[in-house]
């Protein structure tokens, strides 16, 4: 929950608005959210897949006796 507002404040300067008036400020917030989501999607697509981990010793023992 805390990561999204923190990311918006750090990356997009959301702490202060550059517009006066509620309608313009709302549009600025919507565009900032859009940029944040697009950034997250591109990071998610670009992230290489992680190799699967080997099972733990305990899990290997449990499956061996089944």
C-alpha cells in the first residue's frame, strides 16, 4: 500500500500540483497514475523470468515418502 504513493511522490513529484483548480488537478493526478501504471507494466514485461528453485530438504523428504 505504501509503495504506490511513495513511487508517485518520488518519480512524478505528486506532493505538489502544478495546476490551480480541482478539475485540472484531477487530470494531473489521473495522468500521473497512468504514467505510474505504464512504468510498472514495462518493468514487469522487461523483468527476466526467475529460474525455479530446487525443493527444500524437508519438501524432498516429504515427497519421497509419499
